[in-house]
C-alpha cells in the first residue's frame, strides 16, 4: 500500500508547509518524500518570514551541525545540518536576507546561506584597495580587516540576478568603504573625505553610511568614480568616544541607534571588555535633513550587533518585547581572546519613563518659582503701605525702624548663607548619587538585568569556541 502522503494534491501539501511556523519543522517537512520536497521548494520563497535566531559558536566536534538559539518557548536550541566544509575554519559575519559572509585563511570570501547551503563567491580579501595599511598576520587580517558587509538585495541563483546585488564593505583599520558585486574580480574603493565609518544601509534605492562622528553620507556607487556626498550632520548632543552607531530601517523610516558604551580596563589584559550602558534612537527627517530623538518605537524591536541591523514587528513576532533593542557583541578588538560577551536587551520604555519624570520635575520646579515670585510681589506691596504710615511718625522712630530693618536684613543674609551651604551640600550629594547610579547601571548590565529571560538563558559559549569560526553569537533572519 502506498503512503497516503504521496497521493495528496499539491495545493494541500503546500498548505501544510505554509502553516509551519518553526524553521526546524519546515526543514523536516521537505524531507518526508519527493512530493513534499517539491512543495518545500515551491513554498520556501513565499513562506511567512520566520523569527530571528541567534547563530551560536560552531563546535568542530559537532561536525556538519550548526546550532541556533530560537527564542521559541517550546524548543530553545535548534540544530540544523550544515556541511563542515562551508563554515569550519572561516570567519563569519552577519548579513541580510538570511545570508552570512565567510572569510577563509586563503582570503576567499563567500556569501553563504546556512539553511539552503548555497555559496556565492565574492572578490578575494587581497583585492581590497590598500593604502597606508599596517602589516598584519594572515590570521589577524582575517579577523579584523573587514568590519561589516551590507547587501543591497538578496542574491537569487534561480533568477540569475546576481549582478543586481551590491555588497558594501567597511574595511581596514581606517574603516573605509568599498563595494563589489558577485562575479567582480576586485573590490572598488569609494572615495570619501571621511574615515571611521561605523555602519551602512541600503535604503530607498541608495547606500547610506554613518561615520563615528555621526555624519551621514550618501554613497554613489553607480558613478564612474564612486564617492560619498555629505548628507546630514550628527544629532545635536555630545557623543562619547567609544559609542557606536547603527543604521536601521523601520516601517519605511531611517533610524539611527546610538550604543552608549563603557570601557572596562581591568588589571588583567584578558579581562578588558566593554559594557553597553544604554541605547538611544533617532529618526531622520528628510525634509530638514536632521535627526530627532525617538523615545518610543511602538510595536517594534530592533536588532543590532555583529550583523546587519534590522527591525521587526512585535505584533507579528510576539516572542519579542515591544519598544526594545536586542544587541550582540561586535567589539572586534576583543576577538577572539576575551571571554566576556556584551550581549543583552534594552527596554526603551524605561528610558521614556525617566524622560517623563524629568519633565514633570522641571514643571514642578517652574511652578514653585512662579509661586515664589507672587509672594515676593506681595511683600513689596506690604512694604509700600508700611512706608506710607511711617511718614507721620517722628524721625527717631524712623531711625529705630531703620535699625530694626537693618537687623532683619542681617538675619536674612545669614539665613540665605545657610541656604547656600545647604544647596552646595545637596548638589554634592546629587552628583555622588548620579555617579553611583552610572556604576550600578554598568554592573547591572553585566548581570543581565536589562535582558529578557530568553537573552539571560543564552550561553554564548554553550559550545566550546576552540577552533571555531566566530567567537560571538550573531542574529540571523532565516531565509531560503
């Protein structure tokens, strides 16, 4: 007797596949039989987007298996097949549309889809334009020479549209910009008066990039002489020296996320690391070409770190908290020798509540000031009436009153001096309290206070990183 599953109509089988929300179930769905595999191939491109996963450190003892943290309430860890030859011994960076970028010791660079196992070659690492670059060992060059890759679109093998995908790279110790397409022989430098680029994004048909000073530029990659054009000034605030910037698209808007970082220089060299103290968000106004602070991102969550930044709707992906930012460790200078992992979750609602409390306090102080002015005016009127009555009194009485007033003034000055001393003591206490709060925030961050239960449960070193391809987890949006 034939298996009944092979006799089902194609549209019924397709319906089964479309209803599967777990990425592992969907992959297994395609392994049932030939007819279901064909359905898997038909539906994988049109399937409702799966939720983001954390791609964990690869362990060489688990050959041909890659582990992920799924944020799923039923099954936290997911182990999917991934041929060892595609990933072992290579450095991995997160990219967009479900793709990774791998860099091997022989300088080969590939786009890799860890689910479909498709590889697409990019120009060699050695073809990047080198200018006044320091000499590095091959291993160091693989780890830190390129900081980030950004795709303009998902490369499509089936439609032969590889040439339409442009890959932007931030490279070298100066963090310059270069780009290439699959099939190119070398990376092309983008001329710019700036160095120190932090992030880039493909938004509304153009590449934008942000410098470490917060200058936003447009990258003209379709010109004979590719270059950047300054487009907007930094947000109006004082940025810290170690802070990082991320560009994110959310609901058709361009956002800038600033990651406020504290550098921890421990006595031990191997304990040097960073703490993420807080994050703040800005929304870009294209009419005024300026950034505006954004305290609430609504039913959305942002994902930043060792991957291309992205946003998703928490009403569709209910496992994630609204108005929040999830972040992973992307401090490349601490790779791969340092065990601390600056990873967690930040609730923007807390930032918004603190801002409202500050505003309420300011309004209360302003009202108190108005009341003081009213009392002062009443006192002035009383003094005027008193002076009119004193005109009928003798000169001696006037002198006595003057002496009395003088004594009162002396007493007032004494009281005022006492108040000034009290205010000085109060300001000193407030300053000490603020410093203690900053230190406490930093300490709490390392213990995961701001992390959701999911992020607290993630062990970034669940699988020993000896001989691994990368030393920190990275976010990936599953895609075929």
